[in-house]
C-alpha cells in the first residue's frame, strides 16, 4: 500500500508543540480592553480667600487598551476618561453652583481625558501625555502616574497642576465677591481599570 500522506510522528509532535507554544505566548503577551471601574475617584482641589476646597466624583467612565505580559503592564495603547462635570460635589451646594457656572456645564457637560502617548519609567511609574478638555477647551499635559495591580485590575494614581486660565475659565466668586477661588487647581485621580 502506498502512503499518500508521508507525515511521521515527529512532524505531528513538532506541529502540535508549535501551536501550543504560540497559544501560550499570545495568552501571556496580549492586548486587553479594560473599563474604568465604578469605584474610581476623581477630585479637583483648590484654594479661596477663605478656605481650601475639594470637589469629588466617582462617576467617571472610560476605556483603556493595555498590553499585558505575564500579568504585568507592558504598554498603554489607549485610555479615555469622561466625567460628568456636575457629578463633582463639594460639601457646599452654593460653591458647586459657582463652579458649574465657571465650567459652563450647561454647554460643556463633560470633563474628558484622552491619552496621546505613554512611556514606562520603571515597574510602577509611567509618564502619560494626554489631552484634558474642560469647559470646551483642550490642553495637553504630561502626568506622572503610579500604576499597581490588584487581582487582574490596574490602578492608576496621579495628579496634575492646572489653572482656571489654562481652560479660559474665570476663577469663581461667591458672597458678592468676598470669597474668590485661587487661580491654581489640582486634578487628582485614582482610576481602577478592570
């Protein structure tokens, strides 16, 4: 009888091993999509002529595409975050109202961030370059971010120093101008990607 398929056992084993190792390699070094988890936090902190203030929100949404190798972050391909501006709340409703007026939240409902590039510094530190859009004005910032892992999620912690003027906003006033916000702001985030 003539063998029409001259494939020996070694060839089959070699082929199967190639398939197995390729599959394992793809699994350990893969692009994965993540979403901004509901327990992520966002803050804007500032000063005024009377006291320091903080506005907080946990209502950010967004997505990220990450390169993960052996359960470690190897690359950040994309990251977008959107935050309903009026979800930021302080301890005082009257203060929130003047802040929303400064951000013109009737016209510009969202604060947004879009990553342009990411550079790894060390195992837990990355430099991100991205665009913030606040009150309809977009500006590029570099942000140093600490990134840690927890049960398959990645936690991004960082902050940016910005000013009202960067986004063509006038620092809000209250109590007939007696209370006036300082020009400098700090944006603080603790983003959980899961």
